[in-house]
């Protein structure tokens, strides 16, 4: 089922070449081909549950996904309140819990439309594609059982955005028959969810500014979201708080990643043909070794 099946399939791939360290053939080759086909089908699911999803909006202060000094967080909340007297950290925490619950519900229903207004494009696009696959494969029922409890862990009153980072304690209430299929070590984990809103609200979930606020030129950005004329960040405008980035420590995904790394080292030719979602889980140096022609298009994280 979904990630559970992915874990089993990549484990099978790794085992298929483990005895000789060579490319499998014959019956082993058939098993490898089947496992690879199964993994390709699961690409959207892994993208939506990847350890790193989305990114802070262009022009965000550095370090918003890193631990923050409590004093700095209190000062930032005071600054946000100074320009928005309605700002309430407790209400925002409740909102974060509601967004988590709505995302979990989308896995079960197969419909991500309800959370579109509160998710940045990169996160929603992956989720929208994955819930369909998850529903067809049965893993949507597992993922819909996720529950999260949010704790405000960071705040920033930036030039372009208000930013709040929540530590989310995630648990999954699995029935006995599903729990029996879970790999060893699968259990609760933590995630960091980054919510942001623009200082100047936009008219949609996330929309580009019409012109560069630094030089006044019509908005034209490079891959990093910087102005192509003056090279300063061009902010994205949001209508309210939007989830822009997630950093997860899901043990299931980490197991799949470890098994994939082992399998890719033993079967580099086969893994060179894997979907982008899988290659992005592998170490960057390994991707450069097995698929050097795809490194530029994968946008691998350092």
C-alpha cells in the first residue's frame, strides 16, 4: 500500500543484485522490472511525501527553517502585532492544525480542492497529483489517518512577509491489519511547516507582483525569483497565510530513501531511468554518477 509497498519494492530491487553485486538477469531481471514499474507508478506519492517540499517565498529572510532564539521569536511576534493588531499566535496555531487536518482529509477523499487557497503552488501541485494515485492504490486511507499537533517554533516580521514556522508532531492511527504491514521503526515523527503571508496582500492564494519593488521594471524573474534587471527579490503576494514549505522526518520515507540508495548503487543503469521524484531522494553525488544528463533539470538541493 503506497509507501509501504514502495519500501518493499525497493528492498526487493536492492536484494536482487546483492548476492553478486552485478546487474540482475533472468528471473531476477523480471522481478527487477516489475519492482521498477511499481515504483514509477508511485512517483507522485513520493513527491507529495518527500522530506523537503516547497520553499520559502522569494525575498524571505535566511534561516526561517532553522531553530530560532526564543527572544528573537517574541520580538518578531511583537513586530507583527504592531502592524496587525488582530494577529493572534494562538489562533494561528489553531489554523495550522486545521490546515494539517484538511490535508489529511484530502488524502482520504481524493479531492485537494478544499486546501488549494492555503497551499503554495509547489506543495498543492504535488498533493493534487498524489491523492488520485493514493486513492487508487489504497494508501490514501493510511495517509488520511495522520493527525498533527502544531507548536509555534519561529516567527519573522520581514520586509515582504510575515513568517511563522510550526513544529508539527505527527502520528498515524493505523488499524491492526495495516500496522502489521508497516516496516520496523514506522511510527510518530516531526515535521516543520512554514506559513507565510505578504505584507501587501494579493488577490489569490499566491500571485506574482506586477512590477519589481526595487527598480520598478515589469516583473520578470530568474529561477531564484529575483528580478532579471536589478537582481533583487520580487515578492509573491498572498491573500492570507499560506503553507509554503514542509521539512519532514517521516521514517517511512527515510526507509524508502535508504533502500533506494542501496538499490541504485547496485543497479545504476536501471535507476538512471527512474522518475524525477525518485532521483531527488538520492544523494546528489549518486545522481550525478548514474544520471549525469539529468542533474541540471532535477534542481537537486545541496
